[in-house]
C-alpha cells in the first residue's frame, strides 16, 4: 500500500512537467535593443503553482503561448519564484522579421 502511494505521488510530480511545443523551439528571447525591431503581439502572463520545476515550467509555458500567438520572439518583463506562490513570468510576445546579428568591430 505504501509503495502504491509513493508511486502515485512520484507519477503526479513527474506528470506536471510542461513540454516545449515544436513551434516554441523557434521562439527567441529578445533583448531591449532587439525589441525595437519587432512588432508587439500581446502581453502574456503565466502562473505556475504546482510541480517541482515551477520556474522552468512557467518559462516553457510562456514560450508555448508566444508561439501560439504567432510570435517568434519573447521579451521578458518580469519573473518571480517562491515556494508558496509558485512562479510567475510576464512578458511580450513579439514578431521579429530579422534576427539581429552582432557584426565584428572594424
């Protein structure tokens, strides 16, 4: 009986992991300078209250939401994590036409 309870708890904890959608793998974190070259789509907020990796799950969730909104860039406005409230990520879903590249100095 005890083994069944432990297995159930472990399965529940592992089952709380948020997978990164294939489209979200193309979403890039954008710096303030890069943001000027992108189009704002919408403001996103994600709250992750359960699971062992609250911060990681919140970040994967917001990247998934950015891709679902049609964005390929994400600008982080704020994030917070604590044991009682979980993790919160707020940011902007962006559509960026070109990826900025650092050019070598002359």
